[in-house]
C-alpha cells in the first residue's frame, strides 16, 4: 500500500498533468473562438499566424483542481495539510494567485502599462506579507543573519522580483514553461526533504500542470502561457521558497534561493541594467534577453529553450545538493561558473558588462576633467548591442557634424528587434559654454513605415551672436537627420525578416542618397554570396 504522503504527491503531480493535457486544448480552442490570440506584428513578434492565449488560465485551473483533490484525499487519510502556521498564508496565496492570473489575462487581452501592472503586483505581494509570508532571516556561510525591520521591504522586493523574473524570460516557445517546471521540481525536492507536505504538493501540482501545458507550447506553439501564466509561476514559486525557509528549523542558506533563481535573476537584472544604461524605460521590451542572444547565434528555438533549461537545471541541482550536503559553496561555485561561462564565451552578459564598464570609465574621466585645468574634453562611446550592421559608420558621420551645429551632447539608439539589430552610442563635450547661450534639447524618434526603429537625443546651444533663432538651428539639425530614416527604411526592406543576421544581404547603393551618412555603411557591408 502506498504511503499517504507519496499518494498525495502523485495526485498533485500526475493529476494536474492529466488535467492540463485535457484542459489546455479546450482553453486553446475557446480562446481562438473569442479572438483571444497573440497576433503577429512587424516589430517584435516573429510568428506568422495568430496564436491562442490563455495558457496561464489552463495551468492555474489544472493546479487548483489537482490541489482540491489532494486536500480531499488528505482528509480521508487523516492527514492535516492545513496547520495554524500555514492556513492564512496558503489562503492568501490562493487569492494572490487568482489575482495575478486575472491581472495577467487583462494585460494579455488589452495590454497594460508597466506601472499599473507593477502596482497590482505590489498589492498582491503586500497581501501575502500581511498573511505572514516574510523573509525573517537567512544564513551566510554558517552565520545567521536576522533582517529585522528590513524583512517586510526585503520580502516585497523578493516577491515582485520573482513574479517578474519568469515573465521577462518568456520570449520563445516552451521557455517559461520549461524553466518554471524545473523551478517547481527543485522546490518540491527541498520542501519534501524538509517534510513540508502541503508546500511540496502545491509546487508538484504546478509542475504537473506546466508539463501538460508544454505538450502544446513547445515550438511551434499552438498556445502561449502569457503574462498570466508566467507571473503565476513566479509568484507561487517565490512564495513557496519563503514559506519553506520560514518553516525549516534553521534559516535557509542565502546561496540556495540565489542558485535556484540564478538564471531568471541574471536575465532580468541584465535587462534592467541594459535599459537603464541605454536610457530606455525599465518597462520597454527589447530583444537582448538570453534566448535572443542564442537565436542571433543561429540556434533554433528548440535548441535555445533546451540550453537555458539545462543551465537552469544545473544551478537548481547545485541548490539541492547544497541543502542535502550542507555545503553552501557548491551552489555559489556552480552559479559563478555558469555566469563566467556565459560572459566569457560572449553568449550572454558581455554587452551589459561593456555598457557598465563604459559608464564607469566615463564617470572616472569626468572626475579627472573636473580636477584638470586643460579645458574641454570629449567623451564618446559606442556599442553594437546586437546584429552585424556597422552602425558606427553612421554614428561617426553624425559626430563629425556636431561642431557645425554647436551640439553639446548626442545619444543614438537603433533598435530593430525583429531583425536582431541594436546599437547604442553617446557623445558629449565638456567645453565651456557661453553663459549667455541658450541650451536646447531635442528628442527625435527615428520612424520607418510607422515603426519606431530608434531615437536620437540631442543637446545644443544657440550663441547670442548666432544668426537665426534657436528654432532655426533645431530646424537645420532636423534637416541633417532627415535622410537617416529613409536610408534605414531601404536597409530594412532588403533584409528578410526570417534571417538571423544581415551578413547575406546585398543593398543596392543607388537606392541611397549620395550625401547620406549611410551610403558608406552600405558600400562596405557584406554582400550576398553569388
């Protein structure tokens, strides 16, 4: 006869898997019927046909139904899953999970500004914290650390961070579901080892639901997890990790959750750092994530998903071994080795490292300039974030014209996600400005065929003795910039959207204006093989 605990685990995992296998195609067809689909667009999405949304709802319903059966069977066996310490937190987790799915479905259906979605996440995290979900402390190399008053803001940061971490990596078929499955299985192993039957059953139910869903989500996907599903995975796993830490006899080692979440955290942190250092909104989507970096290298969607799942499984396994063997260094060394491998092989993270290095270098140069008496200096940096097109030629032409228009600062951003082209550059002079001069600032979006493909931020000065007004000077700058959009349009039209790089494209030189800064760029670009 099966042990009651093993039986509950089987019902949670296998039961949710079977329910998800049956329920997901029903949700898929219902979503198609009512037009709840993710439609292709020319800017960011590569799929050519509409794909059903609502996968998050299917996963959630499968998990809840399986857990309902688990609680019924547990009561028949006399096993009490609800205890005084977990009744309120688990009840609030159910409310929070329902709310996060609803929030995600609204975002999937109508779209929601990032700040409003963040407010919803903060409210849900606040409810969980009120119920007792708190990181009171942890251990670091054997030394206990009590967070004290910082427990509440620290837990809030953790829950919101984990909720968004899985959401941010949800960019290709099967990735978020696969990573979520690995996270759930890892937490189930940890909770099971600690004897937390209720917590282990919850993440097993979620893992089974994700596994059944993946049957329809692997490339080519017929239904997407959506924000509803990815945020659900992040919230549930983040909450269970905190509850497992609070229930254990000793505070969990700091390295364990870091190892479990290392890949989603690395991808999310890199995205936020990249957007901050290039002057974009923290909520702005881009194609600089780990899976995009792999696709640019020529990997298929299946290969990229499996590779990320593999390194995620590696760090998660190190977390489990760290707990079982009580050796924290195993998790830390594994995570460090994975990150060094990704950065050193230029697979991922090297761009963000270069951006950070450039920002620190400019800051150090500015301090040195302030201390020197040699007068003006110029600070310039440029970085190819993605792609093969030599945007530096365009950038050089723009910078060379800076003095002619009395410009003080220029920032150029090229962002063509569908073609995996991204470029960032900045230029600034510290020359002494005329005290009577008028400073002006201009933000000029680069728009091609209705799509914004980049942006220029320019600061200039109009001297008192200059001929014409500030508006006239800005007009002259805009006249200089006008050919750029037309040239970018010609380049984009000659690149097939299904190509992962621009190496095999021949651009007819006669389509570009002779005076255009991009003319030299195209002349020196690689041509198609004969």
